[in-house]
């Protein structure tokens, strides 16, 4: 939700903190701030809005000091203004926080009664005063932090700087990610590996309940029981080069264009193109051949990838799938047979609702598999089996290449399960693997339609409401198209199963309502044509995304027909995602919205 960084360096750290925050800005961008220790005194600068405002402030009013912490915020408690921006400061310390302190009201009332003065609307300020009170009562920083952690309810990652302690940052995590970075006589703290990538690639990840005292000489980590623990040092592959926009105007566009490559990279991890067979690790803790049900849970776009995979698992492997939005799943108290497979899908691997669903399933005795992009994420670490998507860092807040890589993994897995269960013959497996191997080629061809899509976007940018329709695996894609359009352009959009149109949404159709129909020529194409006729009969404006055969067979008057290449059915959700992404992207560009960082959103939602 928010991004945290901390550095104990050998040179002034303010520019380094800002540099690291730039790579964390995808986590939140309502306000930003840093605090440093200068001759033992805490100094801070904070600014409302994007990081550039903080940079400008520091340009006019720089901060010195070789130890500091920084924060980029996605507001949960209190409006995004300078007062509520982190770091929060008391006479003794400055703190940055990612997450939510659920019992902050109770703590605040108690601290106010003790004479502590609150100036912000944030939950974080309660933590600042809580630790300060212990220090006022004579405790040193380490004891003050460790003693108060058990008072905090909720999920959090924090970093704290103390007045007069040039060589100390204390960090703690519960439920939100936090990494410690090791340098040469320098130490770092960050919400993820990418933030720290220019400084170090040697990291340890704190585990839930850990707190750590970081000094220039190293780190002392304590677990939830207070005992000293070692957390493994890992060499990460996160690279700052990967988070460069290159020649693209936006990260999102760059990430859309990376798809042929990352899809190919991901597919070749799970498919052997030489033998046209699937290849999943042999040493999985569960057997594909014995799966008789899969429970899938995820949020947003990742959920829609799961919804597509339901069709695939049921069609190619005859395995029934229960799928739920994670925020619903976690409270639904769904009965789950011991030893079954629960699958979680997430780009970040940190989404709070998905993580909570994962923990619920773990408690029910399920095997836990995760399709995640960030290998070092909490979800990956809490899974029995990780099916990694090899999309590389996704910085644009709207998910693009992560989705198509999730679909690549899930399609490969459905085929592998089908083969393991004997539902698919060797020949059928071969054919499907061959079909999937063509995804990068078709993705490249879809990208060639960008100019035509730009023209359609010019028209969409003038409307207030849009309807997306699709059937079968392209029904989740209709939902995804609508999600992308609303989050990027703020145009109201709805996705529907085309067959559902006549059960209500058809009432919306008039000459002002564009209806985007995602309809490759498949076995139910004719049904979708009937739905288009229903729209046309009511004066609706049809934008048809289909293939050559579909365009010829539909023989309808449409406002636009975007013609995709003919391709095998299994590929359509992957490849038709691309025009849906480009359409939302260009509509947003026409509207002048902030494409990479749409309002009110954050890349990784680590709060409930
Ligand atoms: C939409 C989007 C979100 C995410 C959702 C889950 O474009 O990006 O809907 O898909 O917040 O995030 P992850 O995949 O990190 O769990």
C-alpha cells in the first residue's frame, strides 16, 4: 500500500532515499516524505502529492545526514495532505509505516489521557507516541519498540529513526513485506527488492512478527518471541534497469509491448516445445493426477485470470474449480476437503485479502499453490508450490503483462493436469502445447493493431458509459476490459456475459452507449452474433473485436470492427487481452489521466 525505505550510509542519504522512493511510488503516491539525522537531530521534509513535489521541496530546502528513512503514501487514515504524510515525528523519533493499526483509536485515547498531543489523523501517530512514552519512561529504543509491538493490532511494516542515534534504524513487520539490504559498511531497509536494487542485491526478508535493529555493521533480528534469529541472506535478481521506462511514454505501454517476450519466457518454463509436452516440477507436494477439485482465490485482474482458468481446468482436465474473489472467500467459511489444492494468483504476492484466504486454506489442511510474479513475496514464501510468472517487475498500476503471464501458467497447468489425469491424450497435449507456443507470435500481431485501436479510443474518450460483452473464456475478458477502462480513464464500464444481456443490461442500450463485443470465431460465436443483433436493434453502437472468420460471418453493421488474426481457442483470452489493454490505455491518454498511477489506486493492496 505504502512504500518504506531506510538507509544507514556513509554519505548524505536524502538523494538516495528519494531515488529509492521513485521505485516504490507504484505502491502509493498520495504524498511522500523523508527524515534524516543531522548532528543527532531529526530533520524531515514532506509534501502532498507525487514524489516530484518532495523532490522540488528538497531542491529548495535540502536535508543533510547519513542516516534516514522515507515513505511514499497511499492514504488509509486521514486525507492525503502534508500533515498526514509520513514520517511522523515526536520529540524522540520519526517513523514510517505501511499497513493499518486496527486498534489505533484505543491507543490514541490512552495516550491522549497520558498527555500526548496528536496532530494528524493517521493511525501511525499512535505508534509514534506509544514508543515515545516508553522512552520517556526510561526505556532504550530497542526495548521501547519490542515491548510495544504486542500492543499493535493489524498488519504493518515500520521503520524508525531515533534522535541522537545516528547508527540505528529499527524495523518491524507483521503482515506487510520488509527487506533488509546489506552493503559495504552501509545498511538498507525497503518494502521490496526493487527499491534497494541500485544499492545492493543481498537481502534478508523479515518474517511475520520479526523486529530488527539495523546498524552500519549489520542487523540483529528478533522473532515474535523476542529471541535472536538469523534470516537467510538471499541474492535477488531485481534490477533497477528493469524499472526504466525506456523510450516509452508510460510504463504501462512498455509493459504491454513486453508481452510477446514475457509470455514466451513464462511458457517456456512450463512447456517443452521440443517434445510438445508440459513440464511441471516432479517434486510437487501434491499429484496432478489425484486432483479432484481446485479452489482458486485472487483479487482484481488476477481473479479474472483465475476465472479464465476455471474454464480451462474444467474443459481440459475435467477438474471442477471453485473460484472466489479473495475478500469474499476469506469470510465465506467454505468447507474444504483436507489434502485438496488451493491456488492463489497474485502479481505482487502481497495482496492482503489473497494472503488471508491463503492462510485460511492452510488452516483447513489444503495444499497451497501460488501463481505469483514476485518470487520473494510473502505469498510465495507461504506456499507449498510456487508457479512463478516470469513477467519481470510490473510498475504500471494497471496489470497487463502480469495477467497474460498468469494466463500462460494457468493454461499450461490445465493441460498438464488434464494429461496427468488421462483426460487428454498425448496427441491432444501435443496439439495444445503447440497452440500455446504460438502465443508470442499472435501477441506481436495484436500489437500491430495499436494505431487502429487508438482511433477507436478517440471515440470512447467522448462517452460516459461503456458495456463489454463476451462469452466463455472471453467473458472474464469482458470484465477485464471494463476494469481496465474504468481504472485508467475513469469512464464507467461494465462487463457482462453476452448471454446475460437480455436479463437486464439491455435496458441501458441506446445510441450513446458503445458496446464492445469480444468475440473470436469459436463454437458459440453465432450466439454472440444474436446478442449483437439485439444491441443493433436498439440503436446501440457496436465495437466488435473478432478475427477474420468472425468478421466475415457476422456480416453486421458495426461502428468499428477490429480484426485479430485467426488463432486456436486456448489462446484467445491471452491475445485478446492486448487490444483491451491498448484500448483502455489510449482512451486514458486521450482523457489526459495519469496512466501509470491512476487516482485513488495503489499497485499492491496490502490492507484489507
Ligand atoms: C487491475 C489491477 C488490480 C490487481 C489486484 C490484485 O489492473 O492491477 O486489480 O490485479 O489488485 O493484485 P495482485 O495481483 O498483486 O494480487
